[in-house]
């Protein structure tokens, strides 16, 4: 059998094995060495193929697909630095739990460390950030197909969260005849080809998997004074958690990604109020669901609070508690855990917090004028959300203002990259969310975040649903305006204003462009997009705001609340 044909057979078995583990989306970057994988994926009827010319963006596209679909997503790239560009997405997935399967094509061993073109040492290149790793040999008929499917099944069955890295060396020739040929090597798998199951099914006993158990003393604890902290949790669980907390009569402080509707909104403002802090000191039990909290005041309160007990419930492993509380780290899915720990109807013990929230609401309304500004956009974000849509929030100052200044609807899907909280790949991740669900999408990012992932605008050129990308142009990374450094140093080495206009970026990638001058115009142009039903390119909305307004207003709101 010719090498070209066997490379194709090897790749065909590999790609088929992925589908047995739930892979339906596969993201492909151009490259020669990855040709066997690319052709196998493109011809598989069960796979939806996505392409992008930027491997760093491609990894984040897969991340967004995995976030929204809750399915594992595969990526195919060629060898060399193309593979290295997947690292940021792998790091994010390792912290937030999305399942990614990175297929990196590679040169065969005889071309490594000898000066061959586009050849680097790829095995283990992602270190511990790839939770599972498989370094395949060069394809050869001397290795039975059953070994390949067994090896892949083992890796994919144990990759419960984060990324798995499968390194795939291929020797030339990579191109040749495409016609069907007799392939005794893969046909040896027999009726596996006619099934939908893995070749090797891995079963874990309860001791290994961590059986969900009921906390024996829950009956006593639920009658005491508790506080619920909601971090990043799945959208369908937000309303369930809010109802559970309401029945207990316990205050729930929800993060922007908690999907809970934030029953006590504006927490990053009212937590600065001394009266609220005194009331919360009475908490005997704090239960946190999910990690990746955004609000600085909430993190500070968790750092200093000393309840009698602290529990953290999340399906991901790891401590997830930067304050290192003494307590219980419960690795469990949230909804089943709530079912095992039913609430009882009780009178709210911290009803006084509603007064703090009302005080914060009035304080915010008085402070924020009607002119177009970063804080105003965050406060009125609800007016801009697409009906039955989704919203993706960027990092840095953007997510902090949204977390502090708006109450999002309960159960409304909110997405973000709050694992490593970087600005790389934000637009690409949002594009993945869009493609996974095909629901109207609002994206809100800062100007530096947009510049850092500008190539991702190519992913929004053809959408079957309305999309708006809001770029808040505050001339740089204004989150650094909060640093206690000299202004000249901040401007040159931290904020880095670029003085760019995104009109040209929208034209470059064929997107629609708007530049509203006030809040009324902003609301009108975005809601006009939501009323459209025809497919087409996304609309990029650029907001030119006062560079220092967002950070300064936020600082004044917190300081003023502390004095009320």
C-alpha cells in the first residue's frame, strides 16, 4: 500500500474514533502536513467543519464552540509554530473545563532536531495544561488498527475536562490518488464501522469517579445563617440555584457569569457599604458554587470572612478558592448536588441587604449621566440584549463594569473567558459561541481586546442570525488607569492608546459599521439589527468614549458608597 493511501486510512480511523466520543464540530487551519487529517474530517458526514487561517484564533473558536455546545470539539493544525499557537486556548480550557481535542500534525522522528523545515519537538509541548496526551507513532500497517482505536479511546474517555493533545506525525508522500481502495488494515475493525460506539469503553467505579454524596449535617446547617456565592455556572443551573437560595432565605451574591439574575445586583458597589459588611459578618455558613469570581469587593469579602464553615461546590477539580478557607471542597455537578440537599422555606435572615442594594441603585443612577460612556453602557446593557439571544462579555474593565453596574436577566446566557482572564482570542471565542447555537449574539469588548484578535472578524462575515460586536474605544487598556503609578508611565507602558478607528477594520473584513454618538443612537442602531431576519455579515459598533470616564466613575461609585 502506498504511503499516501495508508496515511489516509490511519487518519480516517482516527477521525472516526473522535465521533464515537461526541465530537461533532472540528476546526481546521490550512497546512500541508495535516492533509491526511483534514481530508478525513472533510469527508466525514457527521462532522461540521470550521476553518480559520489564524491558529490562535482557531483554538479559541473551538473553545467557544465547546462552551456553548457542551460537547468536545476537535482542532486540526499543521506542524511547527502552528501548533504552538493553540497554547492560550488550551490554558483557558484547562481552567474552565471545556473539552478540546488538539490534533497537531508533526514531522516524523527522523526530521526532528536535524534542521528540517517546520519541525520542532512537539510531544509534551503543552505541559500539564493538556490533561491527556497521546504521542502517536508514524503510521504503519505493522501497528494494527485496533491499537490505534484503543489508544485513542483511552485518552478520550479519561479527558473529562480541558484539552487532550494528540500528536500525529505523518511521513511523505501526503498527496496522491483519492479513489477508494481495498484497505485490509482498517477493515480488520469489522462491524465497528457499522456501530456508533467506541471500540474500548472505559468504565470508572465510584471510588475513582467520586460518587455524589449528601453532606450528613446538611439538615442542621440549612437552618442556620448562610450566604450563597455564585460564580461561573452553566446557564440552565442559574435559575435553579437562585430558587434554592430564595427558599432557604439566604442572600445570593451572583457573578456576571452566574446566570442567576443576580438577586442582589451591583454587589461590587454595595459591598463597599459598612452596613452591608456588618450584616454579612453574621454568616455561619458560606457556600460558593463555581469559580472565577470577577468583583474585587466580593473577593475581598471572601478573603476576610471567617464563617464557621465554608463549602465550595463545582464539578471541576482543584481548590478554586484563592482565600484558602478551611472547609469542604465538594467536587460535584451543581444541579444534582442541589437535589441531594433540598432547601426548606425560611424567612430571609439578611433582608437588610435589600436596603443596601436600593441605596446602590440610587447612587448609580445619580452618578451616571445620560451621555455615552463606558459605565453607562454597562449599566444599560439590558436594553441592548437580543431577544432570546446570547451575550459575550470581554475582559479587563468591560467585564468589571458589567459585573458591578447591571442586573442581567435570570437564565440569560452570558459567556466570557474568565479562566485565565486574558484578552487574547475573545472575538474568536465569541464566534465559536455563535456557531454552536446560531442564536442572535451581542459581543462587548474593549479596543485593545479587539485589536489583539482582529483576524477573528473574518469569522463573522457570514452569519445566519443577527450579530453585533460592540467595541468600546477608550484609547487603550483603561483598566490600568486604576493603578497607583505616574500618569506618564501608565500611558506609555500600561494603557498604550493606539488612536485607531475600527471603521477600516470592518471594511477590511466586509462587516457593517456604525458609530453612534449617544445612548439613544446606540440603542436604536443595535435594536434595528435585532429586528433583521436576513442572513449576512455582523455589525461592528464602535463607541468612542472618554478614555478615563469608565474607570474614574467606577472608582467614585465605590468610594461614595463607602461613605453613605
